[in-house]
């Protein structure tokens, strides 16, 4: 049996509401809420970035896995907001958590599916027998240019998953990826904010890739949507995941638990992984989970998980995602938000 032996997530406490962003740009907040199904989003603190988010999520994963950090043979962080262009994020994480130095480390990028990419490689290495444990993380402090549509959704957060073969809490039964060259969203070197071809964003980008990855995953597994208790898809906004889930045959009830985007925003590489963490926080032994990520450029990774009896032993050992999402929130106005996100740079 191979799969997740420990998982963890992290969300910043800071938030900004959609109406506060809309007010700044003279937009209709109610129309945005109805159109995007977004109400507020997380904002990284002045001292938070992809690395600190990854460290906190991985610390919770270690608490649940209850293993010696030295036994982790690989650490992969997927993000499109790595703090350094050249220095890997994982080298700081392994020092912070006591992993290594005999460990393989890499920073992954593939827009919003870099997190599932890291998870897939970590799982594959364990399944191949290369190591006993491997850590895959999806985390981001997403960027959205001032006044751009992305500014209403781009948020911060992440989730970490330790893959192993003993005391597995969620077995990975099947995987499937679907990829093509679809230029719907990109950021060139030295550019701070990404750009997007809006007419490609839904089709042929998001819906085509998630649908084909999900459809192929169902065919490969011989399962049908009603076999699953939960489903989660990449969440660029509140509307898209519900539409693609319905197209694949899943119900709103199956998607409800992992559908956290209206109150969190799009955490990019952490989007579907944080949704998965929210599901694992409540799933019961025997439950099956269907997950498909999406990354612009473009591709989707699909996973089928089956929860085991071990979940009951570990879920309360670390903070749960819904508790972080719903409690101890600190709201910012647009000026504070602009300062936190360094949208205003003061000359020194």
C-alpha cells in the first residue's frame, strides 16, 4: 500500500474582502461575488512567503506522520512564487525541520499544478522503492496585478503530504495526467505579475484539461462518480470547479467539503491540495476521494485516494484547515493589503 502517511496545511490569518478591492477600482462588488463566487481571500503577512507557508504545512504533516524527519528521502516544493529565482526553497525547509542533509531537494513549477506535480513525484519515488518517505508540497503567495481580475482571487496558503508505504492514511489507487501547450496564463523572467489570455482561460484551458484527466482517470480505474464520497478540483474561482465537477458527473454534495475557495481565494499551487487537506480532516475510513489539479500552460494531474483506518489516529494531531479558514481572521483594508503585497514600493 502506497500513499499519504502524513498531511498538513497552512493559511495566513490576514484577509481582504472582495468589496474592498472592488471599491478601490470602482467595480461592482455584488456582480463580482455572483460571477466568481468569491467573498474574501487570504493575504500573506509581511514575514510570510512560500517557504514559511511550506514549513508550517510540512510541520503539521510530520506531526501526523509521527516519523523521524531524517527518514524523508526527498523534498519537493511546487510553487509559482518561490522567493528566489535560483536558490531552491526546499534547502531552507529541510534545515528548519531537521530533514537531511542526505535528501534530494527540488523546486517545482507548473503554474497552479506544481503542487500536485510535487505530490506525484514524491509518491512515485516511494512506490519505486527508492526511499521510505518523500514529501510533496504545494504552496503559493499568488500574484495579481493591481486592478486585474486576478487580484480578486490570488491568495496565499499551502498543503504538504508525506508519502510512504506504512501506516498510510490515504492510499493512492490511481493517477492520470493530461497535458498540452495551451498558452492561457504566463509570467516571463523579471516580470512580477502574470498575464493571461482571458479567452483561453475556461476553454480550451481549464475545462478541457480537467475534464480529460478526470474522464481518463475514471476509465482507468473502472469507477463512476457515485463511487466517491468526495471530489475536489482546482479552484481559480468558485464557479469553475462546480461546473467541471458537474460535467464529470459529480454532485454538489460530493464537492462541498473541498470547495473552500469562496473564503480563501485561489492559492495557485496550493489550491486543490488544500481542498484535499480539508477533506482528509473529515473523511472516514473507506471513503474514496477524487482530485484533479490544473496548471496553466497547461495540464492536469488526477488522483484517486482511499482513506484507511489510520486517519482516525492522526487527524487531530495538527491544526485542521477549516479551523484556520474560519477562525482568528484579521481583515485588511486595501491600503494595508497593498503594503503587505508590496504593491507600493517606497524609495529608500
